[in-house]
């Protein structure tokens, strides 16, 4: 609770933001507190009697504020929560380097999907039957056929993270540019482990959290559909006499991977080619595979667990009740692991990211619920999760 005096930390003599002094705080706050926080500091204050978030002095103050903010109505009047981020110099060279390397690794994977071998390598034995491919030569001509897959996949990943990035910027939340994660294409058939951004500022209320969390999956879902449609149109329908594990096949080097068909994937194949799967399989064009991956990654991120996008969205929608849903979905991953062992790995990764918790940590203003428009978008996100989810994504 705030008391009727100004409480400041030992750092309070510093200006709350560049070019402004503490007198600016005195104009809107009858009492305030400045606390150091990770990657910045937090200012919590109670507005002068008669002031509310729409009062001209408060609006003018917030227009000049360069960080994130939130308001809430307490027992003793309106309170204003502010976050002042620390100054950072972005390492754009690192983000650009990771982007280029990831585009290269996904393009190599695309060449292998197209039946070419762009990188010559030697096998470095590790232990037992395990070995590590060490590249020793590069065939640029064989790399070109991999560009459609590499560009399509990296575009989906980039747009997903751009959705998060610009939603955070809209709320003046300090955020890093995307970190792309390359991965050896001879170990992973897609050549990447994805991409991520980091929020440097705390999210102050559930509406902000919802906007940042939902933006990425919405953008990646919309971006994946036209790529999937074009790829399916250029895929090959092959007649088969025997039963197959699934209806969708991806050749990779000398291996064959069978892909599970989500509702969205099956609907797209039916819409574009009239494909029903009866006595036939669809050999996916690399761009179709990139679109399939876009939908699959969207579903993965929409799982309402911990600090995945789905965890952000569901916590923003229902508050602390998200904990029960999080445990339900987390425990559901365990039996799903018998269909695809990757679910166990994903469960362990989510558990580690959440530092042993599967539920979402609280925000500063947890009482403010979603607006009606955001509630409708949350329902749309749930539908997207259902149509993109694949219980058994891969089979050899």
C-alpha cells in the first residue's frame, strides 16, 4: 500500500527519464515509490485526488513517458504503474549474423528436401552409432534449389517474431530484435531450432500481455496459409497400393518422413487438389513442407503452458485460473509422447523455461481483464490451435 509521502530509493536523485526531473512526478502523484528492477526500475504512484487516467495532466505526462505504463483503481484512488527500461545498445551484427547463418542452414535443408546434396561432409564418430557431420565442401549450384524452402521457413519465423516485436513496441515495452537459431541440417531436417525475442521490460497488465502473446501466432498462421496453398498446388499425388502411416510424405536425402495431417493441412489439400488420401499419398513440395511447419510451430507456441504464447494468452484471458489448464495440457504431453517422443522433449524444455513451473507468473496489474475485442481474438486463437495441432507430427 502507498503511504501519503514520497518514497524513493537511493537512486531516486537520478532523472526518471532523459531530460526530465522528479518534479514531473510530483505533478501527477500525491505519493509514489521508485524501486530498482531487473533491466530498469519501476515507479508506482497514487494520482492526486480528482485525477484519473484521462485527466489532461496525466495524459500529458504519459505522452512524454518513454517506457511502458498501466493504471488501476485502488481503494484510495487511481494508481499508475510505470517501468523505465535501462538503456541498451543493440548488437545488430549478432542478430544479422544469426539470421544469415539460419537462412543458409535452412537452405541446405531445402536442397536436401529437393534431392540435391549441396554440402559435402565427413562423418566424425562420437560414440556407438552416433556421428557428427563435418562439412568440407560446398556446391553453390546445388544450393539454389533449396532457396524456396529456406526463404519460406525463415520468412514465417521472422514474421512470427515481428508480430511479438511490434506488439511490444506498441506498448512501449523494451524488447530485443529476433534471435534466429541455426542448426545442422544433417541433424535436423529443417536446419533451425526456430527464433525468439526477449522482453526487457515487465508486462504490466493482462491486455498488454495478451497483445504481445497473440500477435506472433496470428501472424505466422496467416503467413503460413498462402505458402502452404502454393506448395500443395505444386506437390505430387502418388498412388499407393499398401496402407501408409499418414497421407503426407516428405523425402529428405535418403530418408522418408511421414507428416501428420492437421485439420488445416487436410482442408488445404482437399481445397487445392481435391486430395482425400484414399489410395494416394501427397509428396509435399518443400514450400508446402515450410507451410506445414509454420502451422505446426504455431500450434506448439499456442499450448497454454508456462510462458509459451498460449500461456500468455490464456493467463491474460482467465488470470490465475490458467494454472489448472496449464497442468492439464502439460500432463497431456506425457501420453502423447508415446505417439511422438518429441512431446517429451518439448515438455522437458517448457518445464526448464518455466524454472519448474508450468503456470504463468503474475503481472503487475492482474485484476484488469481483457476487453471484449481481445476476448474474441482469444477465441480465434483457440480455434487456430485446434486446426493446427497434430498429435503425431512425424513418423519415419
